[in-house]
């Protein structure tokens, strides 16, 4: 799902004024140390950068976030660094201790699973409402989008773009301001192109969206919701496996 600004492919849908599920998902990889970030605010640059360092295991559980070093590396003042840390604490990535600094929180396996279970519930609700309110339109719109997903092959950027279009169509058809408001508050776990960084995620997305389309064609909103929940649950399993492979669960800084 690729547009010009950076953003977690499970998957906030921004043409609809939906959540950014992490601006990072728009760029597969954040730049290395010393390379300038662009196109977003300074605070957002810092937020993306710190989240990626946590994801990559550079910043570990219990480690103090080096605010001055980050400011120097990104060429920003301390103000956007503080703004980013406040946002990261709100998202649960760090804890700010007055007069001591900001420290990386433990990544919890159950929290990762809950994250994707909740997305399954949210998108399940969306497809149920979409089937009720615009079932015929949805049945016409989704199949070509799913074919695009199926044809993406190993192209992570195309898979990302096609997947965003699919979820966007579902949320649009649901026609629910409350749903959009809820999604707007959502945040991401994988800081980059989900399909590039999470092995096996493309296959799960292809199978899951195919099951959703079959249910929508049958006018089975409940079945489509179950298919969404199962797809998101499987994606959550893959993310858990990825973090386990990285040794991210409960690994504290030395």
C-alpha cells in the first residue's frame, strides 16, 4: 500500500481519513543512522525512528532512550524528541520517568496477539456493516481488488497498496463515522511495510481476502467477519513468531 508519505500494513486507510496505523508503513525501511528523514514533521520523524530502533532490537527493554544522540542524528532540536517520546509513551512503547528519562517498555506477546485480535473485531464489524448497507456494491468492488492482491506475488509494495485498497473499500462501504473515529486512533506494531518485514504475511493476506470475498458474494456478512478475524489472527501469529525470532519478548538491555 504505497503512497508518498511513510506509514503498518495491517492497515489504516488513509484516503478515507482513517488512522495512520503508523506512518512508517508507507516506507518499507526507515533510513539508517545519519540519513535524513523527510516529508513528515520532526516529531513524527523521531517517533518513527525510535520505533524502528526498538523493532530492530537496537533499543532494548529497560534501556534509556538516548535523546541527545537521536536529536543529533536526525538534525532536530530536543523539542520534537520530547513530543515523540510523549506520543510513544501514549502508544505503550516507552515509559517516561520524571528527572530520569524515557525507558523502553517490554514487548509483551499477549499484547501483540490482542492487537491483531482487536483489528479482526474492528474490520469484522466493518465488513458486516458494509454487507448490510451496501452488499451489492461491495460484492462488485472487492473481487477485482482481491485479484490484484493475488497477482502481487512477492512484490511487497504492490501487496501493501492492493491490501490498503481492499480494506479501504470495506470501511468506505460500512459508512460508519464511529468506525472511522476508532480506526483513526489505532497505532501500529510493525514499523515498516508489513509484507516486506513479516515472512508469510502475503500468503495469509491472499487467503484471507479470498475468503472474505467468497462470503461477501454469498451475502454472508457474518462469514466475512469471521474470515477477517481469522486473517488478522494469523497475521498476529506471524508477528509473534517474528518477535520471538528477534528475541524481543522480555529481553532486557545489558
